[in-house]
């Protein structure tokens, strides 16, 4: 099942009144949206504000989301518009709209030259997270590493992975979960998910 | 025309037990072509068999795997076309479930119009004999089975000539040919591998796709539609020997409302008559196409568009289409 | 529970189970963190510089929002055809309307057989009604002349209904699949 379909499932739940489903979407895309907004806005505190505003706008605009595009594409457009309005309100100039074609959103990747939020502290932390994850994946037993790689990098479904690894779907489910937990255990100490932490 | 038509219901027994405790219908029926025909018609329903057959119709060819078992009075069958994206049809008597795993959709329907193989005959032998002259041809060996050709010559020009090769022990049709008026083969079915009568495992008639998809979308509309409906249309001059077998509405792509469909059959060939509004934009002239046994003829009738599609010569389709009128 | 969160984020839970997990998972901090951390892991594997910001404030702000209800949006496409088709299917348990989306006004994939020729009535068979409006100037090769202004009919549509087995292209997968629901 593609990312778009997974998101669509959550969006439809949210449209039927399940706010928890939207919370999951927020948690999933918050970082990605902030990364996008950082191309327009430099101050990390402002980025967070604009991201929050964009998500609330998106939630209120849910009745207008028809599933014609992917959720993230729709969110992306709301994010860009919110950022531009914010900059205009502050008297700053927004970049020209040609830079932010909506088609970009679908394949939006971090360009290697893209500067992330620019405190040395945050850059170091970012690198450390990447390192920790990669080291932890490398240290996994082979069948767990294969399962999570097929899922996260190749985007295969459980049934496809089961066919490739020649094992039951339940085993795939369990291996992916155990892989995630093994990495998470090493990652959690590094994550500052306490309430008052701000970059 | 189910097995209950027969005086003595005869289950097909495993080949090892052949000949034991079965009524005369299981034994080769001598020289009466109608008896051969009757046996062939029932074998498709009563026998258990599994194999692969090739089907060619006009320019198109396809390969299909089929498994069929008879359980009491019920039939269970699985057919899997081997060409193109994966899909399969699981059938329980007339109920069909068509699995399309790529689209994660299962379509429910009931058999009302189509002609299937090896269940070519959809009426008792007597009905078929009213429209076709039946005679026995030669015997042939196909895949190690002895089979008897039965020829059906149409009694008029309204239908195609048909020949079927019936396996002598079970009656099952293993080859079938349809000829046009020029005696060219326009459609053909042939088993390329076949097991008859051996115990076919039950799981071979179950869906292989069902478990692989977490969440199926179901299109149950065709089954609802197959229950039938008064369409308000009738064919006033049906070709001789063709009986109406179904009348229903069918949802079709791009149309704002379901189309009326009336199905006719002469026991061997079937035709669907479609009636719908003639609009967007309206047709003003008739047209037709013929491809193997797929004959298509469209006849505009003012605000109404009549189309006929079936395994019949063009003249038959024309006669039917031009005699469609509103039911008084 | 966290294993179900793992399955949920991969889209591998059935509609009902997913609903239950979505409800339950957001009750506890551990579970919310799990959803977050698992996504961080995936992003890091794909080379996306993962910043660590759990969206506390946004989630708080969201909680203060009144619940949005947009139930009509269950239908992926709202067209006159859909409305009639759905009305006809009112008693049907589940809706597979997404399969029709690719077919509005278009041809179904596979070898469609467009009208090959306009014909004269056949001599045999006793067709008494002679009037066949054959447009003048139908080309000899049998294709329908565009200049005759006759709409192209897709024979495949009728064939699908008559033969009762659509080709797999008939149900083209639409990326936003609605889970099967009862009405």
C-alpha cells in the first residue's frame, strides 16, 4: 500500500470526526513540513509557529480535501501559502511562486545542498540521529534488517516481503516491528521529545 | 435444465470405479447423437476435472486454467486466465466472484448471458435439436482421451455451425469449434492438458487471491442487476429458436443511467440486446463489426439506440435489433 | 500495541482494526512516541536529515479545535454518473466505485474493437427491413470515416457485459482506495 493510500485512510477517518487520525498525520509530517518551510523562513521559532498554523488550517479545511491529490501535496500548498502570508504580514518578501511548484511536493527530497535549521547544535544532533539509525540498522540480525529495508527503502507491502523472504506475513510483521524497536531503543535517549525543548 | 432433469441422477465416479453402480447415462450412448449431446451437456456440470485450455476467437487467443468439481447438486469452479494481469473467477453454481488483485476489487455477478467452456450447452438436447441437425462425426484421440465428434448443423442461416468433441467415458467436451457460413473456423476451444474424474482437491477451486489482499473493494452491483428487471422493451421478432433467457439493467461506463439488456439463447449461441438513450452525441446510422464469434450491430432508432452483441451471424443480429420496440 | 502501530504506519491493518488502533494509540504517550520514532527511523534510512521536533504545541493547538466532520467526502468522485450508479446500488453492501474512475468517457484498456464497418443488410436470413442508413463515402478498408460524424462506439463495453468477465484493466486501481464499508 502506497504512502498516499495510507495517508488517505487516515484522512478519511479524520473527515469522519476522528481527530486522533489527524494527530497521527501531524506527527508524521511535522518535520517534513518544517524542513520545507525552512526554505522560506530562517528563524526556527517562526518556522514552528507557521507549521502549527498550517496544520490547523489544514484541519479546518478537511471538508475541502477530496483525495484528488496526495494529502502531503495538499498540506504542502497550505504550508507554502501560510508561510507567504506570514512573510507579507511582517513586511518581508516571499520568494517567487515559480520556485514552489506543487509538483515538487510529491518528490520532495532534501537537496544535498539544502541547509537545514542552522544552529550548530541542531546540525550536530541531526547528524547524530542519522548516524545512530544507520549504525543500529547495520547491527540488526540479517532477517530484521532485510525486512525493514524492503519496507522502508523499497516500499514493499508485507505480502510482497513475505514472498521475497519466503515466510508468513505474520513473520514479516513481527520482524519489521522488532527492527524498529531495536533501533528505537538506541535512538530514544537522543531524542529530546520533552515538552519544553525547542531548537 | 439441471441434473434433476435426468431420470436417474448420476454422479461422476472416480475413474477407478468407472462402470460401477451408475445409470445408463454414464455408459457410452451408442449411436444417438442426441444422447451424446445430453451427456456432453451434463458432463460439464457433473464431472470433476482440472486442466488448461486454449481459446481462440477471431484474432485473439488466450489460455485458461480451469478446475471444476461437482459436490452433490452443486458445482464449484475456478478459472484463471493466464494472459494479462492476474485475475480469476470463482464460481459456485451460477454465482461468480471475479477477483482482480491489482485493483483490489472483487466483482460479484450471476451467470445470465455468457457462454462458457466446456459448458457450451445451456438448454436440453431437445431444444438444441430443434435448431441444429445433430450427427456423429469421427472419433479422435486428444491428450490420450478418446473423444467423439458431434456435429451441429444449423437448420437455418440464423446461427453458426458447431462441432464438439465429447470424451467417450465422461462425455466432457474437450474440443469445440464454431464455423461460419464459409466453413471457416471462427472460434475454437481445446484442452491442452486435462485430468478428468480423479479426485480434485477442494482447495483448487478456491480463490488464490483472496487471502493476499488485506482489503477488497467489492463491486456487487452486477449481482444485484443480474436478479433481473422489467426494462419496458421487447424484441417483437426474435429469430426462430431463440428464447429470451434474461431481462435486466446493466450499469455501463460513461452512461448516466443503467442500460437495458435482454438476453436470448438457442441453447448454443447467445445474444445480448442492449437498449439505451441515443445521445451524447446521437448516432444516425447503423454499423457493425464481426470478430470471430463476436458479432456486434448497432441500430439507432430515433431517441433510442439498440445494439446487439452475440455469437450469431450478422443477419441475426440485424433482425433482432430492428425488431426492438417498447413493451405496450 | 506498539506492534500494531508499526503495522498501522505501513497500511497493513484492516479498516476496522486500523480504526481501533488509531483510537487507542493516541491515549498514551508511549504510543504517540512510537509512531513518531518509527517515522524518524524511516526518514533517516532514506537519507532525510531528521530533525527532532515532536510537535507538542501543534498537537495541543489541535486539541483545542472543534472536531471537523466532513462525512460526504467518503465518495471519491462526485459526478452525475456516480450519483445514479450509487443510487442504483443503494442496497448493495459495499461500494467499489473507485473502479469506475478511469472509465469516464474513455475506452477500457485491452483490445477494444471499434466499429469496423457500416454494412448493407445481409441477403440471407430474411431481414425484411431494408433501410440501412449507410453514410456515403465509407472507406473501403472498413473504418468509420471521421467525417460521417458518428461517435465511436466501444464494443468492448458491451462485450464485457455480455461475457460477464471484465478484463483486469476494467478495475483500474485508483491510488486513493476507499476501504470497503457498509452503507
